[in-house]
C-alpha cells in the first residue's frame, strides 16, 4: 500500500519520505489480512454480529484518524497482495469478486468512520 499511496504512511506514524522496511510493511499487511480473515470467519446467517464487528473496526479507524480516501488504495493493495501470494495474475472474474467483497466491507467501515455516533 505504501508504494501505491505514499501518503498512507502517515496513518502508521511515518512521513511520506520515510523508508518503511519490508518487515514493518509486512506487519501492517498482516494486520490488514487479520481484519479480512476475521470477517470471512464470521460469514453466515448471523449478519448482526458481523455488522457490529465492522462498526467497531470503523470507529477504531476513525479514532486513529484514518481517512476514507485511503480505502480505494487499500483495495488495490489487497489485489496486489493476492497476486503476490498466489504468484500469478488474478483472472478478470476473480478480480471482480474480490473487488465486490472489498467494496462491501470497506463501504461499511467508511460509513462508521463518517458517522457521528
């Protein structure tokens, strides 16, 4: 993500010009993946629970000062990370599916980042 949008470094306490080691970037990537893994583990008929988790994560992101403008870059970083992990390009169909999943999750997070309550 830092390569795609250097301004995102500010969210993690770096300046745009700071070099972020691969180890530190990997740590942030694991945190990002953990959120997605948690959401995937909760998929099922109990949508109220997952909605509550996304509300809490969104509010936490708001208190951390994460601006919604970064979410499209995170989506691009997710696709990039998937291709790196799979060691191949995603098919068009796979890309659309992952974009749909990411959009659903991120739009819910952004809604709670922007909410007053």
